[in-house]
């Protein structure tokens, strides 16, 4: 094995994953099953709500009792029950459909990751901290119904959960119109930052809760002058991401750290980003991470976090729909996070109230540069979150 | 045998840690829905395999298991298969009218 690795300067860890004909067929079917749940059954549920439930709650505009009343009224309805059960099962199947191929590839994947961690042919680094205290919430349950989530380790130098989350994620997004390309969020955020803060020239940038770097890598192309860092508390996803980066020739620095208190010095970064992160951690941790962002940013530096829209930015029905994941997708902090005003969270972390922002930005690829320019001039609005737009919040440090 | 450090012996967990929600009054219906959805997916796998066999026969006039397993569908074939899958799940998961409207045609 060692001889073969030396022949290839940077082994391709993803190419080691070789699902069989029938496994590929199953994955493709699961992607479509998920789409059926999230499009067709979701529309059927909404139509049921509008035709039969909203009138009983006093109208669609301001139903009595807000989203919780909608949830209580919808739970017994077949439209809700079948939407929920199909969506839940499809979610589980995204990961079940990739596990056998990962089990077969695991020994070779570990060899490649180990070799690349030692040599770092693309530059960059992988710094793990086996003594890092893992927050209790992070392993209390398997988020997104992923058995083992990002943290489980079965053997030394394990990458299995990195592969499960990454390849299972591809089944999950296989039929998603705006998430088929890994890194769509980072591409969009990077482009927006370039437009909105044209004088920002980051020396260093940081992606927090980076998992395997999918929404870190595009920033390397957008900000080639910056040293790129990604942190996460879980080693398997970092090892896997580091191997992908090395193969792609991206000099990214991955380190295993808790974003509530990192080892970086004050003012070390000019740009801090995250995506799909804060709703997975308790509110107390959210506040601590934002304070840490304030400490880590240099004056003039910017943080931009892509997140779920807050409750106040959404209709009651939208809140009922989005908060489904709290109990049913093992994301216990989801509702509590969405109850917060992101601007108040930023101000509470030390940022000036006038320097905080929250807005929808367009998805770059689907929106296109021409329309993006019109969006930046305020002539047109961004599409809704997850439907061609991304909700972001953040602040500039003075 | 059973070396805890042997990556070729790793069996990834198939069960998720966390409380499973119950969507129906009788939890047996939740379980049966898993059976139904898994069975529907298995049938889609068989249909895809049959499609591969037919395409290999069209092209080569013969078929082997090795050729089936090595078959890589191109973008055109994948698009045809996706269209079939979308219609398939709409048919198999057809909702009753009355309680909830059927899927909205796009």
C-alpha cells in the first residue's frame, strides 16, 4: 500500500468510495424519495393547511396562537403524518444507503488520510487535539439522524463518519435545486462579501464548525491572498476534509478546537464565516462563540454566518414548517436558536448595533452575476432562504 | 479476528441515537411506513437494474453480471431514470383526496 501511495502524490480519498450498481441505484432512489417528501408532500400539507386548518384558526395572516397552534392543529392530520414519516425515513435512508460502500473502503481511506496528514503536499495542516473536552450536547444524540454523527470513532485515525456525513449528504442534496454543488453557500457568501466590503483584503479567514470543509474550500478561490483555517470539535470529519483539501491542492489549515474558546490570538482573522452551524448548539454556546468571533476579528474584520431565518423573519406557517426539524431531525436547539434576534445576539457579543446585519443574499450560481449586481443596488430582492437565497447575519468589527 | 484496531472489521451503526418520534396514534403504523418506504425503494433498485439489463442487451445483444455491475449511466440515462423515479414515487405514495389533496403537478 505504501508504494502505491508514493506513486500518487495526493491520493484521492473520495475515489476510494465505490458503491455497487445497486447501491448507486438505491442512493438515487432515496434522493428522489426525499424530493417527493420535501416538494410534493410538503405542498400537499400546505394546501391542506390553507384549505382546512387556517380558516379554523382564524385566517392565514394571523392565526390564533402562532406557529405552535398550527403545529397542534396539523399533527393529527394525515397530510402532516405522511409528510413527516416519508421525510423521516428518507432522511435515515440517506446514510444507510452509503454505509456499506464506506465500510468496504475504510481501510484504504484511512491509509490515504494518514499519509496526507503526514506529508501535506498541498501545504496547510491538520492539528488534532485528542485531549479536547467534547461538550456533552455534541454527543447526546445523532444530529440529522446520522448514526454516529460527526464524532464517533471506531478505529485509530478514523475517517468513517467524515465519509458518512459527506457521501450521505450528497444523497440528501441529490435532488436539491440549490445544494447539489458542494460549497454553494460559501461561493455565495464570498461573492457577497467581495461586493459589500470591497476594501476587505483578508490576511486570514476562519470557518467555524467546518466539518469536512465543504463550505470553506470555495473561500480559498475567492480570497487567494488569505490563509484559510477551519475548526471543528470532531476529528473524523477534519481528517476526511484535510484529505480532500490535499488532493484538491488547497493549502487549508484544519484544527480540532471548540469555537467557544480557540487557541488563536486576538485579532487574528479578518473574515470569519460559518454555515448551518449555530442552530446545532445551545444558546449559551452561541453567545460564547459570537463573543469569541469578536475577540478573533481584527478591527475592520467581518463575520458572516449563514443560518436559518429567525422566527421574526418568517410567517407563522413558515415557523411551524422549519421548526419540524427540532424534534424530528434530532436538532434540539433549532427552535431556541430561531427564537433569537441575530442582530441582538451580535450586539450582545460586543459588536456595535449599527455594524450588525441580517439579510437574504442570492445563491450565486442560480442567480447569476448580472442579477446579483441589481440585487446589490437594491433594485431586486433575493429569493427566499433555501429557495435560491441564503439567510445570513453578522457584523463588522470597528 | 475481532481486532478492535482493524478498520476492515468496522461495522457502522445502523440505528440513530435519540428518541424516535411517533407520527401515528399506533406506533405499529410508523413501523409499517418504514417497511413500505424501504420496499418501494427496493423495487426502484430492481427497476433500475432491469433498465441496465435492457440497455446492455440493446447495445451488445448479451449481458453478464459483471457488465451490469460495471455499467455507468451517462447524464442522458440518469435524466430518464430520474423522470421515471419522480413519477414512480408519485404513483406509489398517492394521497387520498378529501383529507389531503394530492401532489400538486408542476
